[in-house]
């Protein structure tokens, strides 16, 4: 809607399926928490706004991938600090805590977490530059499957049979959405190519020269 792109019926159907499955999965969540779902919804809204704004922002700058990651992280610092002061207070707790109690293992984990976050941002920007939005969307949909399974195992989440069913349906709809979007974009590219490329059987003829 924002970029005035035409959306196929398959894309609309898969989006509605994802939305319905997500609502039903939340309804059948054994460990439902209102605050948790509120922050999750806020995260989804911010992520969608970021993905929609990023292509336009990248087309207007000549920065390298490293520069984009650097400024992206610098700009996010005030927002993180503001949210922490208003809602969590982790920075204050960290400032008031005794740093000598932090083990070497935890320091290494925190350091590696920062490197992994930087590498993730850098790879995302490089992926946006080197691949099409469709490919990026497809990979983003596919990685949700192992992420969901790993998160369920890591945090020992209890799921009902209905919850598992609706989560699986939502993940499947995400894959269908990415595939449908890829096919739709491929069809548009083929149509544009047919309009640009001239038929090979058309021969150019030189005008006859009248010698008389």
C-alpha cells in the first residue's frame, strides 16, 4: 500500500492465514502473558516499519555496508536508553552492581553477543544490496522455523496441541507468502523483459540509395 504495489490474491490469502493462525496460537497459549504479547506486538510493528523504510533510505545514501551498520547502531542508542529508563532500568542496575561479581565466562559471552549482533546487521545490509527483496523475504521466512524450534527447546516452553498446530500453520503460511511473492515478482520481471527486448527475427533494412 505504501509503495503502491499491486498485491496478488495468493499474497493476501497467505497474510490473512498468518494473522489468523497467530491470533489462534496466542489464544491457546498455555503461558499467555499480556505484557509479553504487548512487547512482541510492538517489536513486530517496529520491525515492519524498519523493513519498509530501509529500501528507501538505502537508495538515497552512498555509504558502505559498514557505514550503514555503524550509523544504524548509533541512531538506535538514544531509543534504547530512553526505553530502558522508562521501562526496565537495566543500565542503572548495571551501574550500581559490583562488576567484580561478573565472571570471565559471562564477559566472554557478552562480548561475543556484541560481535554476533554486529555481524548480523552487516550481513543483513549486504544481503539487501546483493539480493532482491524477494530473496531476502524468503530467507527471513524460512529461518523462522529453526528459530521457533530452538526457542521452544531453549526456554522450555509448554505448548498445547492446538498451539503447535496454529504455530505450524503460521510458519507454513509464511513460507507460502514468500514463495507466492517470489513467483509474482518473477512474472512481473518476465513481462518487463518481453517489453524491452526486441524480437530477434526483426531485421534492420538500409534505405535504398537513388543513383539517378
